[in-house]
C-alpha cells in the first residue's frame, strides 16, 4: 500500500504523535521513511542567516550546522530507528510548505505525513513567515494523499479496519473516494461513506424547514448510491449515511460513533475565497478535532 | 599577510569557490584576514585615472559643504544627526581622501571606507535631489564601492553575491535547469485552478520576455506561478528564457563592475536571441535599475537603452488594469488602511510613482489608501537598500536604519504595506521581526490575483 512515506517533522514534541503514526506505518507496511526536517526559514534577504526552528535563534547555516541538526533529529527519534527500519533523514532550509512540496516532487512518496498544529503557533518560527499554514499549503498542492495527525488521541495506529469517507460530491471527492477504495481493498477494511448536509444559516442563507432538510437528505442519499455504490459493492462491508448539521462536527461525530481509524476527505483546489471557507471550516476543522488520523486527497 | 585564503582581491568565479567562501561561517576568518590585506595603491590610482570621469570629479570639487544634504539622509536623521553621517562628509572623507592622497591610503582607512560605503549609505540617491548643485552622493558611493571591491575590501556576503553572478549568472546558486524546472513545477501546481496555464519557454518574437529574481526560484516559487497566472489571465503572449532570466545584480551592490557587465549581458543576449517586443522584470527595484537603467552603460550600449523596450512590473500591471486585460472585482478590493512603499530604484530614480498609484486606484477601495510622508520621489529608503539587508557584519547599523521606515509606516496607521520591491519587502519583513509593530506586507501579484474577476472560460470546471 505505502512504499515510500515522506514524514515532515519539526522534530519537537509537537510532532510526537505524528511520529508515532509515521513509524508505525513504515514498519507495518515495510515502507521507506523519509524523515524530513526544515530546520529554519531564511531571513535577511540574501544573507546566510536563518532562524532555527527548534532554538529560535538566528544562526548561520553551513554544512557543519546541517549535519549537526541531522544528528539531532536522529537522536530525537533514535528509539524508533532500530531494528532495520528503512529510513533516511534530510534537512533543509526554506519555507516549510514549499520545501515539503519540493521534497515530494523530487522523491515521489505515496504518502506525506504531517504533524498537526502546535499549541504555541504564535511563537512558532514557521508561522511567522508563512501566509497560511504549512498544512493548508501542503494539503492543497500535494500530488499524493496527505495524512495529518493532529491530536494525541489520533495517534493510535493499530492497523486499519474502518474508514470514514466524507464527501461533498465534488470532483476532488471522487479522487478521495478512489483512494479510499484502494486502501480498503488492500487492507480489507470497512468503508462508511458519509455526507453532512450543511444546514447552518451562514451557508444556506435561511433556516431550513424540516421538510426541506429531509428532502435534501433523500437527494444526497440518491447521489451517494449513484456515485459510489457500484464500487462499494466490491467490498465486504460498507455503509452510507447522511446527517444534517455543521459538516465538520457531524463528520467527527460520525467517525467516532463508527470507531473509524481513519477519515478520508478531499481537499479543494477552488478559488482562494471559497478555499479559505471550505478548507478552514471543514477539512481543517476535522483535522483539528478528529480522534483519528485524517487523510486529505486532492489529486 | 597580503592576500588571505578567504579575503583577497581575486573575484570568485566558480561554484566551488562560492562554497569555499561560504564555508567560512559568518565570514569570521574573512574579516580577520582583511585586517592585514595589502592596499595596491598603484592599481587603485591607475583605476581612478581610467574610470573617474568629469562628473564625479566636478561633484567632489564643487561641493560647497552647505549641509543641505544632511537632513535629506535618513541614516543621518536616525543616528541622532551625527555630523559624521552627513552625506557630503561621508563621501569627502572616503572617496575624497583617496583622490587627495592619490590612492596612497592604508588598510585601516580602507576598512573604514568599507564601513561607510556599505553601512552608512544605501545608494538611495535621495540626497542628490536636495543638493543645490545636484551632487548625488549615492552615485559616488556606488563608484567608491567599485574601488573597494577591486582591493578586496568588501563585505563577505557581497563578495559571495557577486561571485554567485559570476558562477551562476544568478544571485543565488540557481542553475538554468533549476529555473525552468521550478517554473514548470509551479505552473503544474496551479493548472487545475487556471486551466490552460503554461510557462512558455524560449519562444521567439513573444510580446513579453519575463525576467525574475533568483530568490523567487529558490525560496518563493509561488511568485513565478503568480506571474504566470496574471500573464495568462491578461491573455499575454509571453515567454521566459532558458538563459538570461535573472534580472538582479548583487554585483552592483558589491561594486564588482565586471560581474555587473557579465550579468546584464546574459539578459541582453536573451533579448537578442528571442527578439521579444518588450522585457518585463519582476517586482524588484535594484534589478530594474541594474538591467534597464544602468545596464546599457555597463554593456557599452551606445544608445543607453537595453536591446528591447524594458519596463517594470508595475508599469505592466498598471497598463493591464487600465486596458481591462485584468479586471478587478470591486467587492474584493482592499478595504483596510493600506500604504505603499516607494522603491528608490524605480520611483525616485525612474519616476514611476504614477504607475503604482494607478494600481492602487484599482485594487484599494477609495478612502483606504494612505500615503507615507514623505512619499513618491521624496520617500525614504526602506532601510535595507544597496545590499544593507544582506550584510551580517553591519546588522546593527541596518536595524537602526529601519527605524525611519518603521515610524513612517506607524504614522500612516496602515496595517498592510504594499511593497513591490524585493529589497523593500525584506526590510519591512525584518522591521516587523525586529520591532513587532503588527503589520503585514505584500507584493502586488498575490493581492491582485485574489481580486481578479475571471472571465467564465478561465474558471476551472465544476
């Protein structure tokens, strides 16, 4: 399923739960793990100075410094790196999202694994220098699925048996669905296709009557059947559901109820304005809240 | 010890030499070696006799020491009006002394001259507009930097920067292959959102030849995609060259005249090879000065012009908005207090103040734009021009120099600063990091893209 995994890490406690999942997957699937650390962001124009992510100090980066940081990362993860795990450690300088994407372009992983947002975002060196978050940018532009582990609760990876696939029927949701089916077949797990009907007045512009809601739910069901059931039938176990509410909350609740180990959703490459709204309010909110890892698929 | 291992008179020519000098972290050994670097007075005097023309001689001679230049210099103002920071004094006590002594100056003098040339003048040329005689100290400092470079008395990063141009024809270690590959990668990343988006490479007779700043390729490749998107939406017939794509010139900041010529000739070669109607460079100030204003003279072009008409990005953007090639959705205009940083290199030195204000009239809701004071051709340097931003050795002085811009911005009350120049953008970024005044800063491209009213056929499906 996964042969090559790019694990982008700050090599700090903020990435610890993601690290657990990364090393588990790599072992479980005998995959090669590229432990990738952007050690600092360039500062001062064309000077050689960068602000180190871990120490928050301004440092002159040279080869010696790079190998020192590499050694640090190695030490930080030493307990995971034993017993023949296939891995390498790469460090670089730049803006994290861009450098992660550049590394992905050069190495073509099957999966990018990111840790979630850290508690002290305002203090973070990365945050200061990027317009939107690393996570948003990587999820938007990556060519392979991006797995995000945000909460410690999400870091349990005992293999997969149950996937929640959240759809909004868009084209990129189709891609996410294809990926879901692929994983489900390879790992023999159950798939729950889920659509959340957005009934918040912000998006509908009015308060829906119960008849309207039920009508829309029936429509969504029909869509799910038409779009996804043929492929689902090839699986042993699957289910389909439509709930109404605030979409991201409903998805998180639904996944919890179903004891899902993984949520798969599409990321949208729509125009900037909608993108903020959709990603901000749904995928990203799900990532922040879910009790299991979330995979964002875009292409 | 006359010539050091790191610090010497020999320019850097190869990637290996670049890496070697870079391996001397912060240039610590470099500056240590500089203390015993010999001054070749004969060479300097011979160079002066060959290169110092009547304008500079006259300027040095006719300065009336009236002091009118003092208050025009932001570095003087921000350093408690120290008399040693008066432009006339700064140049008379350095270049003036060298001339008086026919080049017979010692090592300590040269190191002092280096400090004055790179940490007390950003070559913003503001003093030149206030001098009753029209004496431009910034230009004279540019000349002095050349003499200092030749003798090896040049800040570490400047020596590296000039070396990068010699070794890579770019200010960073970005090869021609890296450039095209990165551009194609970025376009690919955005082609879902902008169907049909491409980067036309080496197309002959295009309407526009686009040149960039190597930093975009290295660190902010989104900028390349943004340029492609705007040309694409505007329906322009444009291209980028596989060689000669780097518009900037750290060699100019370093005073490496030979490298200046090499760099600009690579761009001119691209123009001559591809025969575009016009050349447009990215949102950079000194790059425009180097390639469009000064470059023709470095390259020895008789007409003082680049091979094809060359305009700044803001001129193209203003034109595209004026002619309706790019349409702004009025509901998406900037609706918060916003100001603009006038880049010395193309506002004061080339008079493009109206172009940027025309852009502002399209992208900012009326009533929200606030001018800095002073502004336009009277605006102050961002505080990091002329190479100042990049020099670690003079960081303290640079941070002090940022205070002028900080206070100018604070006075406007704006939280967003438009900075269509890489150097200004950096300086403003650094001043926020240094003083935390709670502002954001941006190039024009990403802002305009967010406001575009896209024609239906350009919208992605779905």
